[in-house]
C-alpha cells in the first residue's frame, strides 16, 4: 500500500519541490527548452513536472498522476 501525497506547506520537501518546479515555469528555462527543440513546450513542461514529483517522492508516475487528478491542492 502506498501512502497518499499530502501537501503540507511546513514540510521542507514540498517547499524545495515548489522552488524547483518554479524554475521550469520561468521564461528563460522555457526559451532554453525551445532552443533544444522540445515541443510542444507546455506539454513537455507538464510531463517533466510529473516525472520530477515521482522521482522526488520515490513513487510511480502512474501513482502521481492519479494523486494529481484526485487532489486539487497538489
């Protein structure tokens, strides 16, 4: 049984992950991705964020997708 991902603003892991994910929303990062030919850009960034969450919490990508669909706050 896998425990659900519970968002907590006081948890340092969530704060660190939030800072990392903000980097991928920056204009400079998106320009670098576009120069490398990673298109469609919005879809690529979303996929990258899901994969990073899965790696960060040592979960399967499918589990993270289900959690993101079930919980709005994530």
